[in-house]
């Protein structure tokens, strides 16, 4: 029952996040003519040139990106993101039909402020439950998987390209407001979740440390370090587990640990910079033939 309840909460969070995103786009960004990044930005550009509905463009583009992500990142990421791909275009259409929704304000400055806040809030809500809104989020993760670029850098590169498409029919003032939206979006996201360049250090104390160690290596695809500890209450000697992971893997790691051992003790610390394999250098794949996790001494792989 707890698993079903948790899954239901995650689904509701993804729906809520996409509803907030659709509201920010329909009520503030599009009526004010502010250029946007992501799949929505491509939709705005195509809508301007050829009158194609934004919701259709968003759905087709996100579906294509997720198809690529399926092969590059894996089915687990796609499963967590596909709800956004389906629900966001529907919410765009629904919210557009609300009477007066596009006439909330005719002040472009207010539109940029509220649009940026709502977009940042929506992305943070979805990312916190391990999902993605699709679009440039997924592009950033694909680039991160195949290159040394961080997820955040990949997202920024994709957004710059999309904003460039809209610069053709946008004046300089609109571009400046678009930059304001991006800044506000980033600020809100950083207040709710760590930014794309930071990583998370997780220390786990559990009697099931061997199972957790295996799952981190195989399922999370992250490096593991084991260290000797003595529990303070029972005075038992065992091993603790430490790993450093990108922020987008944190939710999956916590879910895995709690499912393996509900009594596990976790501490999570934000790391501002990481150098080494898996971060600034190409990750070494876990090779079960080379590294036997049943051995008491096993080198960490990052």
C-alpha cells in the first residue's frame, strides 16, 4: 500500500508540475510575446511562421526526444517522463479554453516575472519526484550521457538555439524579457532543488549494505565506496556505503534504498564540484566479471 501511495503522489506531482507550467505559458509568456526555450519555444516559433498549434509541436517534439532518450539513457527515465509528454499538451489545450486566461495582464514586465516564477516552480516540482518535463531537460540528459557536459549546460545550449529561432521575429526588448524569464526560472529551481552543476553525496548505513552496493553499481550506475563503521547503540561493526551522484539520480537512489531496507539511515550533502571518472572523465562501466561485489575489498568505480 505504501508503494502504491508513493507512486500516486509522484503521478500527482508530475500532473501538478505540468499544470503549473501550462498556466505560466498560456497566461503570461505567450500572450506577452516573450520568447521561450524548450519544446514550447519551438512550438511558439512554428506557430508564428506557419500557424501550427503549439500543443501539437510540443507533443511531437517531446515524443521524438524521448525515443532517442530510450536508447541513450534507458527505459527507466522514459517511463518517468512519458506522463509529462502526454499530459502537458492536453493541459495546454484545456487552460487555453479558460475564459480570460490570456488577459490577466497586458504588462510585459509582470508577465515575465510571473511566467519565470511559474515555469521554475513547475520544473522543480517534477524534478523533485525524479521526472522531467521533457524537451530540453531530456536533451540535457542525453548530452550528459554522451559527452562531458553537465545536464544544466546541455539545457542552456538547447535553449539558446531555440531562443535564436524566435529572435528572428522578436524585438530586442522581448529578448531581454526572455532572459529575465530564464533567470527567474533558474533562481526558483535552485531554491527548490540543487542546480545542474552540483552533485549529491549520499552516505548510507544499513545492514543490507551488500544489496544496496550492488544496486547502486548496476541500477543507479554510480560509483560506491565502502567504509568501516561501528553502530553507536548496539556497538556492531559493519560497513557504510558512500556514493556521489548527479542530482537527477537522487530520487531513484532514495527509492531504491528505502525499498531494500526501510530502516536504512541516509545523510545527503550537496557537493559544489566533483572531478574524476563519471563526472569530468568518461565513466568506467561496472564489469561483473572484473569486480566481484561479494569480495570484502572492492575498488570504488566512479
